[in-house]
């Protein structure tokens, strides 16, 4: 009979442990970020929510944040029923504050697009050299937006704001357009457009003539997937008080349960498995120790 040496036994069991299902881990995914509820497809950290959204929405210091190549933007609220994300840009100009900004962009592959209600007003643009006005004058360039003459009333009302009026700029240097026709990818480079600032707004609240009460910020739409269907496994996970997440690096679905374990099913089914597997590491260690001791005795017996 050929006996395995102790080092071979350890290697055997080490490899075996890799392939055992893991039901026990510390719960890292939370249902809130600060006071803001967080639900699928968003998450509070790595392994939480949908991996396609994790790059763009993070929870940092109890603040839910949207990330793009132009910066990090606080998320003011999320309408989960209508799948709309609302963000603010601290560098944008509003009726109460005017400042220089570098613009706003969406990454071309981001799972977001602008909501139909989102309107951008470019402020303090150069009439003589801005490519916006060159396009208006007849130079064709499909990559650049055109001013929306239907939205000139927005510029009129913005110019009545005390903060913007301090700039002492003519209304004609304000350009209003909606990004809905520009597709899911959008890059507003104010330096390239030769504009010093912008305002973003997504609601007038029935007070179109009162810019002090407008909803300033950016509204972004999102989809769960290509068919925009809520995943069944995530729905079952949430109904069992779990938080939807994924395993790294395979990005397979994982349900984070309140009792502190992750499972590929829901927390109801996973709980019964968890009870059975909680002592598994200790049992394996005990079995390994007994196996090695028995093997050592056999080796000693053969040498005598």
C-alpha cells in the first residue's frame, strides 16, 4: 500500500476547499448610504448591486455619488419606480450662485442616458468664436449642438437672477439646448465650446417664470439590462430581506443576507444551508488532523 506523505495530504485538501461552496462571509452590502435608500442596480461598494453600475455609482462617506470623467457629483435622489437618477454639479451656475465650470459628460459606455426633461443652458459663450454660433451661421458640424431657439425664454429668465446678472453678460451669449437628441453618449466641454459656465435643470415645478424655484441639476435615465427587466433572482433576494450583489471576478449573482452570509439563492433557502455549513471549516480541519495522525502511525508501524 502506497501512503501519501503529509505535504501531499495538505495540498489535496487545500485544492478541495477551493471548490466547496461558500455560504459564510461578512455582509458588506447595505440598503442605505447615509439616509438615502440604495436598491438594485446600485450598490454601496464592490460586490454590491450590478457590476455594470458599480463604476458609476459609489457610496463614499455616507454620500451616494455619481462618477464620470468630468468629476464626482452628489446624487440628490433616485426614482426607482421610473428609473431616474437625479444629481447635482457643485460647479454649475444656478439662480443663486454663478461660477466657472468645466462642463459635464457621460461616458460613452455608461448605462445612462439623459432624461427628456433635462435642459442645459450654456452661459457666457463667445459670440465671435464659439463653435455653437458658427454652426448656427451655417457651418455644418454634426458633433456640435445647436442652440434651441424654442428655449430662449430660459435664458431670459436666468438673466433676471441676481447672481447671473452680476456677470453683466448679454442674453445673446446664453445658449439653450436639450441633450435628448444627442444619444446616450454626451460630452459638454465648455472650454471647447468657449463658454464659461452652464446651468442644468430638469423641472420648472409649474413656475416657468420664476427661476429661483426651478429644479437645478441633471436627470439621468437607466435600464436594468437590454430588455429592461428586473432580474428574477434579485427580486427573490430582496423579498427575503437580502441585498443583491455579485461575486468577483466572475460577476455571478450573489444574495447578501442579514445573518451575514452570501448565497446564490435567496436568504430563506440559504439560511438552511448556512446552518449546515457553519461548522464545515472545523470539521475539515479535524478530519485532516486525524487523517495525518493515522497515516503517521502507519508509517511508524511499517518502520518497526
